[in-house]
């Protein structure tokens, strides 16, 4: 495909799936939403890559042996003709109706997670071309507990941005060149977030709401252990 030969970040869409401040059950829902979103992406011929995931259980972070079943957040990059349509179908609040898989005696039966589009403010963010001159790349092996979404080759890259102190590892693709391009996109997003956080508290508050979970008017609803849509 042409997009593999020439990386075009203008067509890419980044989605953040988050459990917000919710309990472990919401982390389970994040994992289920991620799995289903990736399946729909395949059906729509959208290239979907898990760029970053944070295990809900802190003991399962920064380790290589155990694949988490619950996530605090997952960052996905979408690219393709149907990427925008797919992101629109998921953006918003997702509700799962069902008994807790961990505490079956608990009366609560509605659990909420948020899916948000991560945007870059081009008026304040640094260009990719400029960032290329400010970073250092090194090759590294893929990390994580494996699983279907982890690249098994040695094409992973580590990015270091000395100016901000940000370090990133990307192993989303089998192409080292593409992983470098994705790492630069991720760096651009992180720097953009830092810029927002350094502004006045009122502006920062509005920005942080982007990651909160709104329990009203769910975009999609699911129920039961099989996570069936209703």
C-alpha cells in the first residue's frame, strides 16, 4: 500500500480509550472495547495500531510476562479511508451493562468508559520536520507480554527528546521506518498536551475534560459476559 511507503500523518486519527477514575471493571471494559474496535477496523480495512497501553493493575506495568486483562487506558492509531467513520462510531461514552466479573455480589450493573479523539493543535504544536532535528532514535527489541497486537520483530525504536525529557518506545509495525514516523507523531501529541497543561488553569481544566468519562448519553451500549451490543 502507498501509505506504507510514504507515511502521511495528516490522515491518521488517534483514539484514547480510558477507564477514567472507574474501578477494575471499567478496565475490563476498556480491554473489550479495544478488542472490538480492532476487529471492526479489520472489517473496514482500516489500519489500526495499539501504540500505547497502560495496565489497570500497577504490578502488571513495565513487565514482559503477563498479558493484562484490564487496562487503565489504550491509545490507538487509525489510518485509512474509513478511519474517520470508525472513530466517529466509537467516540463518546461506552456503557456496559452486567454484573461485575470480580465482585458478583455488588449491586452496580452499569460501567462506563470513554473513547476520545486525541487532536493536535497545529497552531501551537511543533512540526514533524522540526521534531526530527531534536530527537535521537535507537533500535530496540519489542517489549510487553506478547499477544496479538505486539510486533514480534526487532524493528521497535526508542525515541529520546532531550529538550523535554520525553522517551518513547514504539513497536507497532514491522517497519522500523514506520515506527519512527509513529513515534514522532506521538511525541508531537505529548508536547501539545504539555503546552496545554502549562496554560492558565481554566484552559487546562477544559483540556483535561477531554479524558474524563461522561456517564450520560452513551454512544454505544453493550451487555453480558459476551459483550453483545444492544
